[in-house]
């Protein structure tokens, strides 16, 4: 069964190109290690809520854009093995591929799909 890792983060809007370069490097490694698909989505129509919202979740500042990303894996075992390889891969060392955002405000988690509809 498929498995999905989801990510929510705040990226300084001025760092959009740096984020894209960072993602291209890291996301290609995810694919190399078994991911089926990686999507990086730059916030475009993200409303501010009255009680909670994406901005509050990552403590986004006025000069930041919310990014919503996910990685699709064929199954959890492939994901677990791929993530371990990522942790050990020197290409993912922040000294070689620094994060252009505050990683302390990154929210992530693994999810088992419950329903999938396709056109």
C-alpha cells in the first residue's frame, strides 16, 4: 500500500529560488531512493483563518510564504529504507545543501492513504 510523507514550512519569500534549488537537490535523492513522486507547492491562495491556519501552524511571518509538500512512496518499507539512506547521504548534509528556511518550524509526518479518487 502507498505511503505519503507530508511537509508544511514557511520560506522567506525572497528565498523562493534558493528553496527551489534546495528542493531540486534533495527531491532528486528521494526519487533515487524509491519515492514515486515529490511535489513542492508554493502558497498562492492560502487564507488566514480566525482560529487556526497554515500560517499559524508554522509561525509564518509577513515576509514568508507557506510551502506544502509531499512525497509519495510505494509503501512504508520503501519509505523507511529511503529515509534512512537520506540521513546517511552526504548530499543531504546541510553544509552542502543548506536549508533556505527555518527548519525548526517545519512540520512533517507520515500518512497511510485512506481514499483515492481519480478522474
